[in-house]
C-alpha cells in the first residue's frame, strides 16, 4: 500500500512539473483516488465479513443436524454426507479464490479471496478427515493400529497439503499444521506403544507408554523444526505464522520427552528461536515471531528447570520471581537484538504474511 501511494504521488508530481495539471488539481485527484480506494476497501471488508458469516451459518446448520440426527443415520449415509460436504467446500473454495484463473495460475489471487478460499479449503480437509474416520471405524477391527483417527488425519493432511499448494494462505497453513501435528503426535505414539507394549505398570504409568510419548515428542520436535526451516528458505508464504506454529510444535514435543532430556530440549528450542531471530536477514514477520515465541519459551523453560533442579522445594513465589526475572532479561535481550537488526541492512528472503 505504501509503495503504491508513493508511486502515485510521484506520478502526480511529475504531471505538475510538466505543466499538465496544477498543484490544486493534483491534490484533488489524489483525494478522489484515496476516497474511491477507501470505499472499495470498506465494501471488500464487508463482503469478506458476509462470507465468513455465511460459512459460519452453514457450519452451524451442519453441526445442529449432526447433533440431532447423526445417530439415526447409518454409516454409509454419514460417510456420504461428509464426503459431499468436503466436495462442496472445495468447490466453493475454488470459486471464491478465482475459479478457472486459480486452476490455471493465470492471475494472482486477491488477499480477501485468498483468506476466504483458504478457510474453505481448511474446512474441506477437516470434513474429509471426518469422512475417512467414519469409514475406517467401520472397516477396521477394534483396537487396530494405526487407528481410524490416524488414517483420518493422514487423509486430512493430504487434502490440506494439496489445497495449500493450490492456494497458499494462513488458514490453509494452519490446516496443514493441525493435521500433520495430530498425525505425527498421535500416530507415532500409538504405533510405538503397539510395538513396545506395556513393559511395566499400567496405563499412563507404564514404561511402554512413556517410551511412546517420548517418541511422539521427538517427532513433534522435528516437525516444528522442519516447518521453521521451510519458512526460512521461503517455501511457505506466511513466515510469521509458520515460525509461530513451528515454535509451538517444537516446544510441545520437548515437553513430552523424558526427564532430564525434556529440559535440555526446551532450552535448545529457546536458544534456537533467539538465534534464528538474530541471524534471519529478512523484513518478513518471521524474525519477530521467532523473538516473541523465544521469549515465551524462555519464560516457561527456565522456571521449570529451576523447579527440577531444586527438587520442587522452591515456593510458588520463587518460581514466579524466576519467571518474571527471565521474562525481563529475555525481553531486554530481544529489544537489543531488534535494535541491532533494524540498524543493519536487510535482504528479503521470503514474502511477508498475506494480509
């Protein structure tokens, strides 16, 4: 927007210097263009709001129907209904995002269309996952591994990835993240638990469950790192969103590891986020996101480590004091890094988040 306004002002200035129009006429043209663009933007926003409200009402109707009549329907009707909903959402997403031009890649999709289309594609992946879950519940024997939920998340991930490749958007990226996180976290956990079994204890206290949980945590930690790496190299269109989701995923995975490895992993994730912010030469939102989540991770990780090292003997007030001190220190360091990065010339490597 700023670049376009600057180019327009430069063009009007050139016309004034050439004597085509005077300064008063140039100001009148600029005011008229600004008013027209403002009205168009307002109408576009209202159209976007109506699109979201309409989609919300459709989803509310589907949810109401499922709550009141779902148990009455047999499995075949449920699967068909969910598959039809997924297909309709895909069609609506394609139409909203540009239709033929989207499929042929003949034009760049407008931000509003991109957001609405991405949201519809994300809902389509969720509906497809539910349809596969219903089908697998009928096809698989009880306690079969991988379970119906794992197969469903794999199907939803396939739809989400395909949709994101077709139309890159923040809602689409969230759908890819959600499906992949569930697939890696839950899928790895149940497969590993099936392999190692319950060596001792029962339920969550068994050594087999702890091993499976650690394996799932390692998978989530690696998944988050991969997501952040894809944002750094510019594969993902929304680097800020990708770094935030990757940071949450990696830190969650670190928490699931066994002690004391979990504390080491938490500190490693924290240090990695601060390092990423310091070294990422970009004007995109990724560095800022890395800084924010690095501060949050440090605020949680350090008090947890202090609690572990002291055997839980530190009082609640002491933990809060440590958390506050860590937050102040990391914030000060973050501000220092931010100022240093702002003082240095940046070479953009990734496109900024879509509006």
